[in-house]
């Protein structure tokens, strides 16, 4: 009789599966907690671009530019920055808005992530 040698078993052990699942869950939790901060940063950048490209804002005063941002930010529910945090630069007939702010994202217990953002209406 010709007996075939049994092949060595391959696969994932139960402990390997549990470790992989735990790692996947932890990465997912961190990702889901960071997504809102990045979405708000993208919203702020889009607001800066919208205000800077608004034809009415080209010759407007700094106060009017900030009021335009406040109105748009209240519609978009932006809470990370206020109008006082915005740096406005008028040079060569172009308007550039920028800001620098940080967001503290709590993860677990006393562990937090500190994210710094610098949105601008320029490139």
C-alpha cells in the first residue's frame, strides 16, 4: 500500500486569531476617533477657500471677512477655531486665510492624542 505522508497543518491558531482581532479592533477604534478631527480640518480649509475666493471679500475689511467666516462656520458646525484664530493676509489683490490650532483626542483612560493642524486658503 502506498501511504501518503500527511501534510503539515497550516492555518491560524485560536490565539493568533484573537491577537489579530484585538489588533484590528484597536486600530479601528483609534481611526474612528481621529476621523472627526480630520473632517473638521477639511471643512475649515474649504471654508477658508470659499471666503478667499468670494468676490465680495476681495475689498472687504478684516471684520467683514471674519463675519463671513463666522456665518459659514456656524452653518458647517465648526467648533475647533473662532474668528480670532484666523490670520488674514491681503497681498497683491489676493486674500489668504490661515490658522493654526490643536485638537486633543481622548483615546482610553488618560491616553490622548494631540493633533496639530494648519489649514490655509492657499495651496
